C-alpha cells in the first residue's frame, strides 16, 4: 500500500480500533440478544408452570379447569402480550387450548421437549416452549406455551442496525481524527528531517530542538544531535590537523626546497653535498616526527582510544622512558633521583601513561641544565597514584604557564633555538590525561627549573 507515513499510522490505528470496536459491538449485540431471549423464555416457562397447575387429567384426556372463567377474564382484560396455551396428548393430538388461540393451533415439534424455540403462528413470529405433563412418572401429554416474539425481534434488529451504522460512522470519523493526531505525532520527525536537509559542512553546529516529552522521539533527537556533534568534532579535527600540518610543514619544506635548489646550481665538493644531504635528512626526520605527533593528537581526540584499559605498574613505565632517553641523559651528565615506596604496584592505564611520562621526561631532559639533578617521585595521596617529575633547568615564564598545553606553543622559543621541539608534547600530555581522568599540574620558576605533578 503506497501511503505516506502519516496516512499509514492513521490507517493502522483505524484497523486496530476497528477490530476492537467489532469485538465490543459484537459483545453488546450478543449480550442484549441473549438477555431479551432469556427474559422471554423465562416468562414462557413461568406461564407453562402456572397453567400446568390448572390442568385436569381424566384417563388419557387433558383439560383446563375453570376454562369458562378464563374466557371471561380474556374478554374483560386487554392483554398487551398475550400468552397462548395448548394441551396435546402424548401422541400429539389436540386436547385443549386457550381461548385466545381461537381457530389457530400451536405447532408441535417432536424434536423439542422442555427447550425453547422460534416458530410461527398464523404467519407471525412466536417463541414457544413444550413441557411434558407427567402423572406417577408417566407422560400423559404436553403443555405448549407461546408468546409473540415480534417486539423482541424488532428491538434486536434495531440494535443491530444502530450498531452497524454507528460502526461505520465512528470508523470514518476515526480515520480523519487519526490523520490529525498522526500529523501532530510525527511533527518532531518532520523537524528532524528539515534540520537534516539544511545542515551542510558549513553549519554543523545546528541542532535539532528536543521535544518536551522524554519519549522515543526525544531519544531519536538526542541521538541525532550526538551524531551531529561527533561529525562536527571529526571535521574540526580534520581542519585542525590540516591547519597544523600546513603550518608546521611549510617552513621545513621551504628550507628543503631552498637547500636543494642551491645545491644543483653548480657543481659542489663531495663534502658539501654530504653536509646539505645530511641537513635535508634532518629536516625530513623533523617533519616525520611532527606528522606522527599530529596523527597521535588526532587519534587522542577521537575518544575511541578509551577502549584500551590495560594496566601497568607506573615504575616500569618510568624505567622504560629513562632507558629510551639514556643517551641524552648521559650526554648532559644528568643525575637521576628516583624515589618510590616499597611493596606498592602503582597500577595505571598503560597506553596513556606511557605517552604522558615519555613527553614529560623528554621535556625534563631537554630543558635541564647540564650536570643537574632530575628528581622523580611516586607516592599515594588520598588513594590516588601521584607522580612528580622535577628538573633543574631553564624553567618557564609565569605568564606562559596558562598557554603551555596549546598546540605548537613553546615558551620563549626564540631564546632556545638549540633545543629541538615543535610544541606538541604537552598537548599530547593534556589529551592523554583527559582520556583517563588524570590531572596534570605544572609549577615552574624561570632559571631554576620545572616540576610536573600527575595525579592518576
């Protein structure tokens, strides 16, 4: 059936209601029909019982007592619903009958004994009962009691017609009411559709208005808004990555281009070729490292990395990091003071902790003064694992501390050109800490050193 969503809802609602109404109307008709017939049958049975007491049995003959008085009473009274009584013997021969039958006879149905059934008297509908008359346990004959059923049938017929007409009228009205209600019900869905059609890459910040009732439509709107937020975040990350990559790679690429152009202008000595090629390889290595860190930042922002829940002992992470930077530590003749309580595991999330510790130790080694002390301490404070990494180095300006977690930000970079870096390390630290709900605090004094505290 090719109907739109609103009409389908109205149609299905109408079908469901039609079935319920059919059951209800059918039950009403059945109850009224049975009630009317039950009352009529009760009157017939009562009349048969009353007139049975007025029967006189003489041998095989059945007769009414005081029949003359009965005839006089019928002439004197107006009977709205007359009762017809007839006596027959056991062979079905007429013995006697009520005066109101006149020349008519009630039909005898040999298949019906004691039960009520419909028949006709002079082409008029009647309801009849046949009750056996017994004497000393022997059936002597039958008393037939009947009443007109035309009024009852008229009531039942009128009820049936009223129910059928009402059924059709209600269904037609219900369809139009259902369409109105369905239209109001799917309005939030139409709003979502309208929002979808207007959203483009340039206005991903637009959101669907949430309905007041917290129902399935509210859940759908919330899920759609969450989807839009994820899409917006993904596109923003893509824009940020593109911006950062173009910003950070433009200078080394220009340097590489200039170096190679100068190199091919005229023949050079082998030593000069080697120097320029070595310098170019260094720039390529720097670009590779920058791209890897940018990709790492993009992955950290996807929120999918939270699925990694492996834990590792924090001292083991620090040992591995110190091992990776052993050449730089030896070159600067740094002294390592590693303080850790005994009999403690200090379990922390493996992946993110490795990123945090690696970048913090790398900064501590790079910015420490030669032959200075690098202090690392692990402790438990308020049921949290806390790690302190403190160097004796150039420090950070107080006004720069609020910006050090921004991408590519380097404090006083012009005065430290000899120290390699791209300003992404602490950005990685911050996003890694956020992923595991860790807290990173940096305290620094210019010319004396920096202390980093990580609370897991």
